[in-house]
C-alpha cells in the first residue's frame, strides 16, 4: 500500500494507519461490459473512464481522520474526523465476496445517510474494525467517566427523593403522636437534601466489579 500522497496534508502528530486504492478485481464488471462494446467503439470510453477513475481514487485512514480522494480531470478530497463518525457498515456484492473486496460506509452525527464510502476496498470487514477501534480510542476514558458520573447523579437524585419521602412520612407520624398535634418537622427531615456523593461508595471514574 502506498502511503505517499501529494494531496494529503497531515498534522504534526497525525500518522497514516492504512491507505489503499480500489481493488483491481473491481474493474472486472466494466471489462465484461466494455470489451464486447469496444468492437463498435462504444465500450472504449467506458473502459478508459473506469480505469482512470480506479487509478485516481485513494482512501486513507490516519490516527485522526478518514480521507477519500477522487476525480480524473479535477480533484475532490473529503475528510471526516473520528469524533464525528456515528455509524459504520460494510457491504459486498457477489463478485466482491468471491474476490475479497467490498465497500465500507461512514455516517456522521447530524448527517443525512452515508457521508463517505470507501468503495471496492480489499477486506472491508478488517477496515471497518480498524475504523471502529480508532473511534473508541479517540473517545477515550473521559467519555466513559462522564457517562458514569451522569448515571451517579441520576441515582443520587432518586435517593434524595426517596429519603425526603421517607423522612416526611416519619415527620407526619411524629406530629400525630405529639401532645400538641402540630406536626413539628423532625430534625432529620431538615437534612433530607444533604446527601452528597461521598455518602455512597460510588466511583464515577472506575468500574469495579
């Protein structure tokens, strides 16, 4: 795989992890149709166009983003950072399954459908796995810690509500039993909202089992 591309500009700490062009066997359908038609000159433009499109298409996966370059007479370069990727999938045609190539499709958050497609690449399942691993790596442990902290906040909110309800019932019962019957609030009821995360043995940054 050639990783030297004059169209690709990387950041200082960005490294190429994977790079390739469409699989050579993906040209087979074009040749099947184009060669017979070339006898009447109709198939020649089809063959030439398919070959040039194949040679001028490049796919690159770096430590930070996904890149796709295409175009014969002009050049189009598309870049998607991993933190914007929402979903990945891969597919293979009948010929692709036989010859080991397929397409990996990328969808982004807020996008409409497939935003980038690595078409006719070798071993698409391995490429999808690589992309998914980079997405998880970029997310990092901070995202998991934030998610656990949010869950902990929800639990504490529910516990405070339960404690207020229980202590409120106890206060009413104590008021009914008092000689004056004035339902004076108990001292413990005043601390119903005093629960803090330190009152419970939770750790939002670890996942001890």
